[in-house]
C-alpha cells in the first residue's frame, strides 16, 4: 500500500514547523497553513520528524 500525508486544515495553526523541518515536502497555502508539495516524497527522512513535531498533531501519514 502507498502512503499519503494528510493535513487537518481545521487544526493547523500555520506555525511553519513542518515547513522548516521538511521544506521539500511541506509548503504553505495562501492562509499560511501547511500543505504537501505536489509530487513530494512521502518517504523522505524528514517527514516523520515533521509529523512528530507538529504542535497540534495536524499531520498524519495514512495508507491508501
């Protein structure tokens, strides 16, 4: 099964932690909230640290 990164925009506070830890995977939308860069590598080494560092737990890795 493939992995997918899911960001809960309702709980994201746009702090930018994931973007600073893993800029090749996370970027900001127009409101400053996190979103996944199109075509980003879900298995990049920094993804797990970004997920664990999110202060609101808004990022999850799910199986598709």
